[in-house]
C-alpha cells in the first residue's frame, strides 16, 4: 500500500483521502466469506486498515460474516435494508478453482448478484472476491506480486463514494 496516493506495482491508483465532512457521514459494510478463512481474514484486515487509515472510525464500519461466497449478495442486500443503510458494501471472499464447474457457477452468481444489487440500490457494491486457481495465487494477492486486494477494495469503495458525493453536489 502506498499512503501518499501514488501508483502501486499493480497500477492501481490510490486517491487522496476524502474531506473530513464527507467521511463523517459515510458508513461502510463489509461482508466476509468464512470459506478459505485464512485468506479472507487477511483480505478483511487489509481492507479495514485502509478504511481506518483514511479517516473512518470503527463505528462507521460494520461487518457480516457469511459461510461462503454464494451468501455474499444476500448479506450485502441486508446492509441496504437497515434502518440506516450503509453507503457502500465491500464483499470479500476467495474462490479457488477445483475440478468441477462449481467455481464458475459461484463466481458468476456472486458477480451478478453484486452488480444487480449495486444498480438497484444506487450504491457501490465492491467485488473483492478473489477467483484464483490455487492458494499460491491467492497469497500473491494479499500483498505479494499482485498487490493487496483487500486494500484495493477499500480504496475502490472510498473512490466511488467520493465520486457519488461530487455527483450529488453537481446536481
């Protein structure tokens, strides 16, 4: 992670922190799949670290843990149904390809579910679900050769919320 907003080795750009007035209003939900827990715990750790580093408080971040990736979209929808809904949801999980088409079916269902929910609710649903061939590839995405995908998911949520704030101010 590069806190100053510069480019990472993966080419992902981290924008400067949003203004304090905007940050104070935002609430972010994180949905973490427990399947492949050693990987998803690190995704969540990196994600949460960035959100706190960029100025959110613990009470602005709520986490749901779900059994597996397939359950992520429905838990994400619950965040939108709260009396005080979250402004963005970050979905974190890890799908490791096996010998059957199960991997492809789950990956497509999660992706479609999050996209449909995002469009219906008009709020970011950040897809931080790793789809990898083995644990080595997953570990490369936890701070290795391919960056830290949990951190990148947090930056994506913050960038989308900043864009939404700018868009609403322009209208």
